[in-house]
C-alpha cells in the first residue's frame, strides 16, 4: 500500500491526500512534521534531505515535492482525466501547477505566516501590505483565467491543476485580509465543494 509521510493539516500533504481520493487510491498516512514527529532525524532525512513533508513510499520508490507526487500518482494510475496524456493538454495543466508552486505560493507566504501563523518573523507592516497586494495580483490572474474557462483552471474539465490551486484558493478565503471581489474565483471555490476530496482535504476548516 502507498505510504504518505506527513501531517494532514499541511497544505502540501493535503494535495496528495485529495489526489488519492480522486484516484480512489488507498494509502497509509504516517504522521511526520511540525508538532507531530521531527523531520530532522536521520531516518527522515534519508528519505527527503529537505526535511519537508510530504514524502511518499510506493513499493519502495521514494518521492518528495507535492506537485511532483500528484503528477506521479496520476501517471502511474493512468488517470488521464487528471493529467492528460496529450502533450499540449498536459502542458497546460502543468503550467498552472507550476504557477501555483512558484508565483502564487510566493505571493501568499508573508500574509499567511503573519496573520494565520502569527509568526514573529513576519510582522513587518510594510512587507505585510506588499504581500497582500502581491497575493491579490496573482489571484486576479486566476480570476481572468476562470472567467475564460467558466469551469476549471485548465479548461472545461477538473484536473490536477485544480487540486493544487484549489487548496491555495481555500487559503485565500481563510486568511483574514480585505479581498477584492473576484466572482469567478468565488464560483470556482463553490464548484470545488461538489468534490468529496475537496470537502475532506480542502474546504475542511484547515488553513
């Protein structure tokens, strides 16, 4: 059975858990991470030298980086609905997944750490304002894309892009900031709620 190492309140672990729901894939969750089990131990570092969750072990195959894990699982289980086999359709899904991992994640990090985690290292008011503005800018990019598709991020159908971006959208609505009106994003958020995986691991109250 697939083993997932991580904590179920981690946004990156939740990507993998949601993907498993979409694939109807059984797994064993082994708790690791902040407040659970130290990832700086030699045992964990042998699996992921970055000391971060999630990590999967699939029949002895070890893999880390959440978006890569999601792609691997969809490919391994031939879930072409989640990750198309055709080159251009697949590239569009992966483009948005990469955007989530780089541009969108970078934008929300400071506001989230400041306002939700309340980290002392993230309490500079100027940097907070800058982070909120940058986050809003990236969300407007998503708003424009969803206005065009009128459905999901990469087009008409739900894909892995929606798993990883859906969790970031949930974080957008969970963080106590003043948000611009983004009606397509709001409708998309409600659309995702029709999926069992999102109800379990996305819109579940966890920030």
